[in-house]
C-alpha cells in the first residue's frame, strides 16, 4: 500500500493538498494522531480487497502531542519495515506570509493562547515539526503561491509521478528576491549577458522570442546550458538510485525575468525527453502557468 503523509506549518496549504489527493482517489484523514499510524496501516493490510485503503493520505501537524512528534523518526522507520511505501510531503511558507494568511482568515493558530502570540506560535511550530521536515521527500515553499498553483503542483508532482520515478522541477527565480528554500540544486546564471541592458528587450521575458534570440546567439549561454545538461545527466541517476523521489533545480539571475527563465525553459525541454514527470515554474512571472509534461 502507499501512504502519503502531508505535514507543514499551519497556514501553509495542508488542507488544500489533502483535498487534491482525496479528489484523486486517496483515502484521506486530517489531523491523524501519530500513534494511530500503525493501526491504520494494519487495517488496510488486513483487507482482502483494499480498494481505496490501498492509497491513503494523512495530515499530521502540530496538534499532535509533542512527545509523539519527537519520536516520529522511529515510527517512520518501523512503518517502512512493514513494507508500506511512505512519502512525506512538507509544506511551508515564510513567516510574514503565514502571519498575513492568519490575519486574512482570522483563524486561531492551534498553538496560540493567552500567553503565546501568533508570531511566537508560528516560530515554535517550526521547531516542533522538524522531525517531519527533515525526513520529507518533497519540501514545498508556498510563499507567493495561490491555492490553484498549489493544487496543480500536488497533482502534477505527487500524483502524476509513477512509482520509483524521479520527478523534476526546474524553477527560475531572482536573487534580489531571495533563493527558493525548497531548492535541491541552485545554479547562478548572472554571469550571462543580460538582456535587461538592451532597452528594446526590457519589456520582454525569457519566454519571448526577442529574448530567446538574444541569448541563443551568445556563446556563453550555449556553453552554460550544455554544461548544466552534462552535470545533471551525470548526477540525477544517482539520486534516483538512492530512492530520491523529487528534485527541485533552481536557476537564478538578478530579477528572475530573462536569463533564468530562458535557461529553465531550455533545460525543461531537454529533460522531458529523458524523464516523464518534468515541470518548469517561473517564480517571478506569476502570469505564466506552470508547465508540465506527465
């Protein structure tokens, strides 16, 4: 059987992720006490025709007892020994985004009370959930992500991934906005010629033909892309062989508009010929939909 554990700080999108999995045929349970993981999997295994219990998703968060959260790693290892395929999806966002989301919804944080402010609760929740975050197969930072973007990402990266298959995400970003926290690899392409300094190209982005033509004729751009292809061709199979399920490869330039977007598109197109679950996402270009091929 397959068990997906969805965790993360309150306000990061756990309910949205769980709803996506439920819509796609998973038997879902919200806020499951960690101590019930073994009885749940035993019940599923005892079914002669598991049906929906063959694919389950549970949400585990800070509402669990702190002692159970601290012992999660041992429980996780024991689950794996029973033959259950376990994937942990951990969602998070930066502190300011979480504060804004709670203020917008006016919901009470599960760890806040008369003596604990919302900011303090958000900070302490991060420490409580460390045992799950450090074991996560997929870490997703939902800062700046809409509910619909998160739904698409879960659908494409988690459900669209075949068993034992490496799912790849190439995402562009701007260094002036910060490096994405969910990156496995970060590559800096600020050394490439910058289309921004050509005033006729400033209104375009890296998916527009004028920028593509500008960068295609630059030898440095071609060399950078070929070197990145060679590096990833060499090392991605090693991650797959070590049972890694997801890889997020971030490409950064100054503003995340031109060079990083172009390089991400080129890498995505190349690796779609080699892997069946490849996405390209441009974090600084929200008007561009996430592209995938599953």
